[in-house]
C-alpha cells in the first residue's frame, strides 16, 4: 500500500475525478503541490488517456491554487518514472513547483 493512500481527506486542496491535490509535505519551494492519482498506478505511463487529459487540466488548477496564495515567477512541472529516474513512491504523482526570482543562484 502506498503512503499516498494514507493521506487524510482534510489535507486535500482539490479533488478531481481521477486525481487529488495536496501541498507537498517536503516542499522544494513555497506552494509546492502534488497531483496524485486516486487509483494506485506506478507512473505516468500506466495512466489511461482519459486520466492524462484530466491531469493536464489539474496542472492548470494547481497553478491557479498556488497563484491565489503566492506570487511565483515561474514553474517546474515534473514526474519521475521509475526508481532510476528518481521516483521514490511508486504511486503516480506530478509535482507542480513554483519558482521565485530570489531563489535563483
């Protein structure tokens, strides 16, 4: 069982048909959001086309939710597929990471 299956409902910031959104517990930056599949699927390549369609809409939704609370200057959108690619939880999730000019090195 995935750690994502243990997330309490009150942590959800949005619920879609196939995914839910939460603020990342280990954020890379202020406002970092995770889009997590309701059904336990390993990675992006296991998603059905209708799930990928909703995912595109939810990336935009995540950006809107982040913009309500923060004023980022840019975004990273990322999915790690497989352990060698850096995936540590084998349950699909997409990172929407706001970036800020002050964080640039």
